[in-house]
């Protein structure tokens, strides 16, 4: 009983969850992981794809844009070269004013700031300006058309770009250079060229010279401030990535890169323009291209929530469908664990494993109900003394370990039936012997009475005395013979009682063996429970993959505890049987004591009969001395009479005890045959 209370307490302390909740967690968890993985992978692949496309396309675009910038510059430079082929500008016959008038016409047409022409010494006769100190002057005299970097013009007060070309004598190109012709253009025209170059909504383009200085940008302030990120990076570490890329630009290289600028991440593609070491850079914020990716993340997040809600609904329905079936079976097994064999097993409407679970639960309950009911019937019948009893159910119900219970019950019934039968036979023999002994004692008493009469008549006739003595001798011999026979029967009865006692001991030993078998069943249940506990621990170490296995292990543990409880109940029944056998052993022991007393009485009877026989012999010997031995004969007759009375009383007591034993044994109904 202590074990049972401990078991109930342990069950109450265990915190469990439901299969329904576990299924919901698993489904929602799998959906969440799957959606997050698919969404994350999709966004990552989108990011990789966009980056890969930009890495391939932006350098090509930058090269094409650089070509267009070069073409625009070449167009302007060609126009300036065309001025150098105007014969009037190189002719000494044309005045300076006429030359300036002619150049102003081009100035107005192309909206240049200034147009000028000098001789080979760099002197502009129109305004006496000297450009011989300009960096481009000597290059032009060598036959090249030159465009300068934007520079501040003190005359106009703004940044301008100078394009200068050779002034050919008589307008004949590639002959003799007679001077320099050039134009001054607002530096914004370079920024205007690149302002139309955009790869994305928030992207821009710029041009840097060979020293890394910005000479064209949509934000013209960067030009006027003469921005140089390469130099600025020496003091500002945040510009290091950009400076590294622009160094490659100053080296005339093409390429693609990514950097952080003004707190935002940008892509940069660059290509050389092919003029003055200038390089074109095209930028695009990563957000312009990854915006769809971010939108995709939002869509995925919203889709994930919607799908999770739908999944939660489906998980709830699935969990309810499966969990309720398992819960119903679990509740029925709990009732079975506390000994409830009558409550109906729930009917599960399913075609999956839950139907198998329901059928298995029903089979367990039916088997327990049938076997326990049958064992209870057999034991109650034997307790009532009916050993001619058999199992009321099909023996096939005793499957597996249950079959040992059936065999033990059959063996117990057969052993007890045989023992009671032996007791019945022994009691019958004792009763028969006691009857014979009583009959002999009565004969002895009658003989003693006859001897008394003979003694009274001894004086009247010797013949009568002699005849009576002969009769007495015969009766004594017969009584002595019967007494010996009764003694032998009593000895046999004592042997039978000894065998009966040994049989009862064997019954008790057999019951103890059954008890040990039940103990083995309890040990197996305990080991199964321990294995279940170890399986639960290993499942817990496995995490979510393992959680389904932990639940099954817990159910196995519960079944093991139930098996242990059933074994305890069977042990209690066996101990009750042992108690009944002990009671039978006590009765057998008392019967053996009674038989011992009977044998002791028989020994006294035999001894008495021997005395009677001896007295009879003395009577026969004393016939010749009748007169002298009358007193002795009278004494012997009195002794015989007392012995006969004692033998009769002993026989009556033995007969009563034998009848009592026979009545006790007759209460048992034994198996026939």
C-alpha cells in the first residue's frame, strides 16, 4: 500500500504537456523555420543576384558613359580645332578687330565665355594678354588640342575650362603652327554632361582628374571646393574605401566597388575617359537596388504572419484531431492504472495510428478485465472449497506473460485438490480403524463380563470355566490381532498425515515461487520504468527532434508502472492464497497430533490386549488350580474389564476425531478422476 501511495504521488508531481500542444508547436515551428529560411534565402539570392548584375553591368555602363563624355568633349574640342583652320585668324592681313569679330560669332553660337587667338609667343594682340605661361600653351604648339582642368578665372570670377588648339598658317591643318586659338567655357558644362548620367533614382556621376580632384559633379560646390577624397582620406578614415577606389580611377583603370559615403552605402563603377587622365565615376546607393529586396522582406514577413495564422489554425485542427484521441486513450489508461476495469474505452473515429492506439487500449482493458475476473473467480471458488473448478474464458486470452499466471493457477488447484484428497482418504482410513477398534473394545468388554460370570460360576462347574477361559483366549487373540491391525492402519494414517504435511509445505513453497515470479515481474516493470526514464533524458538532450520520442518514452514508463501495480495486486492475491494454505497446514498439523494421540492409545490397547492374552494364558494354566486361583482369576477379570472400558473410551474418542476430520474434508469439492 505504501508503494501504491508513492506511485500516485509521483504521478501528481510530474508536469506534462499535451500531444495537441506539441503538434501545434512542431507545425508552427516548422512553418516559421521554413518561411524564414525560404524568405531569407530568397532575399539573400536576390541580393547576390543584384550585386552580381551590378558588378557586371555597371562597369560596362561606366565605360559607355565615359565614351559618351569623351565624345561630347571631343565635339567641343573639334569645334575649337576648326577655329584653328580659319585662314583669316592666321592671316597678317586681317586686323585684330576683324579676327575678334569673327571669333565672337562662334562664341555666341556656342555660348562660350571667351574666344582668343595668339601668336606663337602667346600674345593676344586684341587685348595684349600673354598666355605663354599657361600649362597647355607648349602642348598646343606641339600640335595637340588641349582641355584644361576647371580653374578659377579672375577676370570672369568663376570657374572655367580652357580648350586650346593650334592655329594653322593659312588654315591648313597639320602644316605650320602660327599661334594658338582657344575658348574659355564655364566649368559647369562638364557637370552638365555628367548630371544626365544616372543609373538609379538617387545615383550620380562625377569626373576626377589624375590627382583625384573632383572636376565635374552634379553638386558643383564640390568642384569649386576642389574636393579630393584621396587627400581627405588621410585625415578622415571613413573615406578610406572611397579613396582606394578613386586611386584606381587615377591609374586609368576600370572597375566596380562598394563603399560608405555620408552615412549611406553606395556602389561605384568607374572607367577612364581617355582625356587628360580624367576618369568617370558612376554611383548608385545600394538602397535604390535593394529597395525591392527590402519590400520583399516586408512581403515575406506579412506572408509569414498570414501563413503562420493559417498554419496555427491547421495545426490546431490537426492537433485536436490527433491529440483528443490520444488524450481519451490516456485518460482510460489512467483509470486502468487505478484499477478501473469497467469504464468503456473511447471509440475513436480515425483511420490512422490513433485508431490502432484505441484498439490496443481496448485490447489491454479487455485482457486485464477478463484475466483478473477469471483469476478472481478461480481463487474465490477454491477459497469456498471448490477445487473442481476451471477457467471460464478461452485460454488464448492468457497471452505472453499472462500464460504463466494461468499455469500457476492450474498447478495450485491441482496441488491443493490432491492434498485434500489425500487428507480425505487418510480420514476415512482413520475412521474405519477406529470403528474396528471400538468393535474390538466392545468384544473385550463383553468377554470380561462373561469372565466375571464364569468366575461366579467357577465354583459350580469347572467345565464352564474352562470353556469360558477358551472363549476368553480366542477373544483375546482376536482383539490382539485387530489391535495390531488398527495400529498398522494408524501408522499408515500417520504416514499419510506426514505426506499431507509435506504436501502442504510443497504448496507453500510453490506459492512462494509464484510470489518470486511476481517479484520478477515487478523487477522487469521497474527496469522498464528505468529504461523509459533514460529514454526521456536522451530525448531531452536531442532537443526538438527528439520531443516526440520523449512523449512515447513517458507513456512506456506509465505502462511499466501500471504493470508493476498489477503485479503487486497479483502478489496480494498469492499472499492471500499462502495464508489459506497456512491455515490448511495448521489443520493438517492438528490432525497429525490427533493421529499421534490415536496411535499412543492404540499402543496402550495393544499393551492391554497383551496383558489380557497373558492373563488368559494364566487362566488356562491355572485351570488345574481353579480353587487356588479363583481370587487371581477375579483380579484378572477386573483388570480386563477396566482395560476394555478404557479401550472403548479411546476408540470412541478416536472415532469422534476421525468423524470430525472427515466432516472437515467433506467440505471441499474435489476434481473427479
